[in-house]
C-alpha cells in the first residue's frame, strides 16, 4: 500500500484539537515520544523557517537531528526528516502500519494529523535521534505535537489572527493557545509579538517560571549576510556573521530566533561551533516561501502568503525589490519595475481574504485568480469582486480555471514581477505539477 491509501481512512475526521487520542495512541506504542529530546516551535508565521535553520545547524554540528513539519508542499515524506533527508516512502508506510496496528478496537479513531504525528515520534525514537525539532500544527495547547512534557526549548515565533475559527476570535485568545506549549522551567524563546499577545505570553511565562529570551532581529550587513548579537555578549566578545539564504526582511527576525535557541543549547553544553552555525545557516532551505524559480524561461516568485501577516511580509519584500536603491539585491531583473506587480493567487475559503488583499494589492497591479485544487477553495469570481472593491485601480482582475493558464496569461501581458501566492496548498500543487512535467 502507498501512503495515501494508508492515510485515507483518517481523512474524514479533519481537525480535532485535544491530546487524549494522541496520548492513548502513543501509550499503546510504549510512549516513544518520551525517548526524544525536543525543541518545540509554535507561531502564526516563521515557525517553518526557524525549524529549518535550527535543524540545518544541528545537523552540521554533527547531531542526529529529526525535524517534523506540516503541511508538506509536494510529498508526505517532507514532513518527517532526519539530518535534512526526508523519510523514505517505504519506511513511512511501515510506520503508518505500526501506528494503525496500535489503534485498539474501542479507541476513538485518530485524525490524519494525529496518526502522522505519532508516526514521527515513533520514527525518531526508533532512529535514536539526538534531538527533534518539532513544528506545531495548529495553535499549541491542544495540538497533537504538545505531548512532550519536558522539551529542551520552546519557541513562539509570532502571533497574529489566524485560525480564529478554532483558536478564538482575538489575538489574546490565540496567544493563550500558543502559550500552551510552554512548560515549567523550560527556556522560552519569544519573537516580536503584538502587545495583547505579549501580555498573555509573559503572564504564562511568569506563572511557569520559564527563563525567557527575546532576541533582537539580526542586522543585515551585506546582500545575503546578517549579523546576530549573542545573548552573552558574543563568543570571544564578537557577534556572529552568517549567510542568510532565505529571502525577505522577516528572515532577520526568524534567523535571530533560531540562533538564540542554538545559543541556549550551547549554554547547556551542546557542541555547536561557529563554523557549524555558518555552514548550517548557508545550507538552510525552505521551499515555497519567497522562493525564486524559472518557469518556462520566466522568473517567478513563489510564496504561501496564506494569512494577513504573511501577506504583509511578502508585500514588504516586493516593495524592496521594486525600489531602485535596492537594485543590488534584486535577484533576477536588470531594472526593477516601477509600474506594478502581477499576482497569481488562490486562497482557501477559511482565510481572511479581505485583509490579505489589503496587504498585497496596490493601484496598477494585475490580479489573476485561480481555485486551490483538492481543497476547500475560495471561489475565484467572488474573490475578484472583493479585490475590485478593495483596490478599484487594479489594471487587470481576471479569473482562470487553473494556475498554468493564469501564469501563461500573466507572463504574456507583462514584463514586470510575477508572484504566485495565497496558499501553501496552491504552491504545493504547482510544484508537484512542475516536478511531474520535468
């Protein structure tokens, strides 16, 4: 059987917040998660790239490093890695069969995410990883990953209003859920938060007596290079300079959060040299997030931008690219565009379409809207109406049945920057088709 066939029976159960099912399933398997040292990472945005930085550096430092993320872009195996290498399909299927065998007749059937998360714990325990970097799926407090009782470090990268249908209507409500990963006495690395969220998180930190670290964003010192001021004033009295391969100003914040977590590990006695940090940061990859690709001899920028905060980060990056004074860091165009941006977008029905459009769209931009295949997609015609209301000075606002026809139309009508965004599932579908065709 393949991975899809093994997971299919669990698809109908969707999202279920709560730990009971995961804890029961793990207990049936001998509690493999108790054998795995964990760095647990939550946040609205940035948690994926922070996990990528940390796991890349720890791998470079010689540690056997697991990484668990969600969702995947192209293939299920991307979710579970050791030393940057995805699990094989054969090994994943074997694990899923082990997990299924541990579901007793009277147990509630777990969700798909609970099954995959359990498989990840089992794999990391069987492979005896030195550490696993684990990304929260949804929220934190009741997320299936939140079964680790004594993580090495917990991280909250950012908090903004997303998944409010499940996590609560306000940023403070969402912060309460994300702060649920904090544990008694466990070091907590906290990124920049809105005041309401920060108050909630700091209150929980105080209650649990967690050592708290709030690193300042790194400083860009050259194209593709940054400098991080260490918490302890610097090894041998100097900050660390490192390559920054991921795009966007937000990576100055995300990379500083990752380096802060690594510095805490150093203080705990982990052997992580400056060279391992430099090499590990240089090798970090995080596809589908401000990623440049060549498509049919055109230069195309990909980014999920699936919530308002992520959309604003993308818009900030685009604005820098379109600024002639920043031309030295523009990766593909000889002359930056001064006219507009061409957006090819699809969004899920559950997202905040209005705020995403408000973050991205400007007069003279072009907008090509498509459905997100195989998911609960927003209707492109309804999105088009909303976009025209929000930004009536769009030069083009059209809908297309699929991403390929939209991209072909976009590139045939402009020499300006073209961006595919709005949903990680859309980006994943596009990359999967690209891989199949090549």
